[in-house]
């Protein structure tokens, strides 16, 4: 496992990510203190897969009932 400083990682992010993708593991250090570990993802992540069915949104019930314009006017009058 190799170590890399935060500033060096920021400077060479793309190149370091390619190295990680090729199999190395990096420990990121900030002021000589380890703060993170970067390693390659070896399994397919859920968000990468295609949707298997169309998303169906359900209508939400209103939070309030009644004349919303009247309620808003009353609320504004109360705050003055």
C-alpha cells in the first residue's frame, strides 16, 4: 500500500485514479495523518446498472386542506 499527500493527490488526481483502477491501494495522508484509503471497485455498483422497470410515482396527499390563498394571506397578516 502506498501513501500520498492530499496536495499531491489533488495535483495528479486523474493519474492516481488510473493507478488505483489498475490495482494499487493508496492511503491519503493529511499532515502525516492517514485520512482515507483509495482502492478500486471490484464489483458492479447498483447505480451503474440499467433500470429493469419504469419508475412509477404515486400522487401525494395534500398536507393542508382548504383555500390555500386564504391561508397564505392569513399567515402573512399574522406575521406583521
